[in-house]
C-alpha cells in the first residue's frame, strides 16, 4: 500500500503549477507576479492536535502567533508588533506608505480599521489606533463563539474582515477576508463523552504563495484550535480557498529550492494552561508547539 501523501504536498504542487502555467500579471507593488485564479482548495486535518506549520522551510511561528493575538484583541497599531520584534506590518505602516494611500494624516503605525478592528468592532466609526472601542460595533468573534456553543447548526457562523465602507481607511485591504465555522455534531448513538468537532473554511482573495500563505495556513489553524478550546469542541479541519494565487517574480528562485525539499511530519499543539475559557485570555506562552522539524529558512523579500 502506498504511503499517504503529505498534506504539505498540495501547497508545493500549487506552487509548481503556478510557476509552470501561471499568467504573467502586473500587480499593485510593481514587482510582477505569476498568477492562477481559484485553484482547488487546501485541506488540512487539525485532528489529534495537528498543526499544519509548513516544514519545507522554517516558518516564523512567533510572528504568526503575535499577529493572531493582535487580531483577536482588535488592535490596529503595527508598532505593538514591531516592539516585539515582529516587523511584518512595518512596511504598510510606514509614513511613506500611508501617505501613498492618502492616509498621511495618521501617525506612523496606525493601519486603520484592518482585520482585528473588523473582527471585534465591525461597523464602528474608526478614529485612530489608540481609541478604546469597547462596546462599539459588532463583535463578530464573540458572536461566532456564542453560536458554536448555543446554535451549532447555524449556517451563519461567519467572521468577515471585508467591509467595503472601511476599505478606503485601511492601509491594506484584507487578503484573508472571510471564514466560516462548521460544527460536526456527534451521532445520536455516540458516547456521551464524544465532543462536537469544529472545522473552518477560509476564503483568501489575494494569496502570496511564497511568504503569505505559510503564515495564513498556520494562523487560521491556530485560530480554529483556539475557538475549539473555548467552545468545548475539538478542532477537526481547516479548508482554504484561494482567489488570486500568485508567486512574485522575485520569489521564483527561492521557491525552486523549496520545491526540491521533502516535507517532514507536522508538529502538534498543546496548551500550557487548561483553564482558558475566554478567547482574550490566550497569551503567547500558552501555545506549546511540539515536534516541529523543518528545513532551513529561505529568504524572500516582501513586496509592499
């Protein structure tokens, strides 16, 4: 019997397909891309605490976690991440970039009503990154948690970062723009100890396969594990559907190196504390990733 195909292979296969058949397209950054529209979905198992952290190059786990916690708290100040050594938003938060976007009235690092603001305060009037928005707008994240617990068959357990009215105020419109949670209920004759299982489907309109997608896969896997933990369910599966899946032209050589590498087993996630009951209680030290073995880092330039 043939060994099962490693789940990371679907990511590598898509890169190969884009490199071989992608359309040459101009892009916002001026770098140029090879692009494919709406490729088949990625599917990653989250069962048994699995964490799809890509292994064919080292993935910046600390950056992924700090950014996710920043989203969860509704933060929009890139300096909060930069002070922790996570520089991924520095380019989009620079004074030069904000002025180019017509947002020069904002202080450096104020990204506007980006991801976390939409997750926690959708529809609220954005003033700046320092204002306290407690109680303002729709807290979509808490509403998703409530529905998973109280109305698990609801077909509207949705978290959306795409708010057309706010896009002109954002330093960068959301790339990973919407996700839907789905609760798999135990069979009627299942043991009473069997927990419901939680899956997440995420749609990403713009997908940088070299730098962005390894972050996004891990981030939404971690979010699903967090949501499962605070709702008394078990993480089951992450599905990701991409719109414009692209490779930046200056990433081609690096990705050719990555494609020669063989994936290693995915690591697992363990919680340092079992008593977390609220999504905002998670801190960086709560995430214990075990068994992460990977190939060396491959440098790739971020296009801004």
